[in-house]
C-alpha cells in the first residue's frame, strides 16, 4: 500500500515533466540552483502524516495481516492439506 503512494507521486511527477529536453545552457550547473530532492521514504512518511491516525491504523493492520498469513503458511501441515494416500486413491479411481 505504501508503494502505491510513492508510485502515484512518481507517475504524476513523470507526467509533469516536459516532453522535449531543455537546452544544455538552461540547465543549472550548481547544486545551489536545484531544489532539494525528496527521497521515496520521505514522501511515504509525509503521506502517512497526511493520513493521520487512519493511515497508521491501515499500516498496523497490514503488517498484522501479513504476519498472520506467514504464520499460518509456516504451520500448514501436509497431512491436513493432502492426507497420506490421497494421491494413490485418486490414481486408482482414474485408472480403475
């Protein structure tokens, strides 16, 4: 979900750039002339701050959901998923 915020901002920034490149003389030559660039992490933090408590709740619930899914997958037993002898029974029915 957090990547969606960053990717949406990145896409909108790409759309805002002009199609034709500017002449080399018009580009700034020093770092002082350029505005400070924001990292993707800083933009994500800013989006969470804008979303206030709802954004934090969504992040916490997402982390808990992923953790629960990983825990359930880690404890999935083969005997529960496909009992011993099931493949043999299926083959016997198909061939028999």
